[in-house]
């Protein structure tokens, strides 16, 4: 079963473009053109990743992200913005940022993959191996210091 990605952008053409790219990459895609509709879609069924435009009318992208994570803690989020310069975020941070205009369409797929990567079983196994290697390295050093 493929990962379901919800795209929320007030520009229907952007939703369509992102959707086509992600469907071609093997994702199941839902789209919404308002923050409110996006949240309704999140409540209606499971979603594996949220791709949300930062600047949405009424309910903005950061608000959608915060509410989405309240509903589904740990939900991977890609924040789409035409203003990728550093901006201040609260405790909630997106897992990836996608700058508009898109440099190339591969960047769309890469952003979703980056958001999902920390949660993939292969990535978790890799992280566990790294932690075990570091612990193994420092364990003898700790014993030597105590002796």
C-alpha cells in the first residue's frame, strides 16, 4: 500500500502539479485548496504526510500544521513557501521545506521523501545501528575513566 499524501494549497494548479508528481512517484494523493478542507481530510482518514502551503487564506499553513500534529502527533509535514528565507517557528517545525517556484519537479518528491525518511523502517534501523556503534565506542572509555 502506498503512502497517502495530503496536499493543501490555495492554488488549484499547484495542487494538481504536486499531485501529478507525487502520483508518478507512487504516492496516493489527496488535495485541498483551503486549510479548513485540509483539516477535514485529515479527520476523514489516515494520511502519511502533509504538504501544506505556508500562506493560505483564513487558516494559514502553520496553523494547519499545528492542528494536524495535534490530531496526528508526529505527522510528517512539508511546508511549501515562496519565501524560504529563515522565519521564526514555534516548537512545531516542518520535516522539510519546499521553496516556490520549484527549481525542478524532482525537488517535490525529494521533499516528501525527506519528511518521511526519519520514520521509515530502514532509516530507524540505520539510526539504531549508529547509536549502538557510538555506545560501543564510548563504553570502554567510560570504564577506563572510572578505574
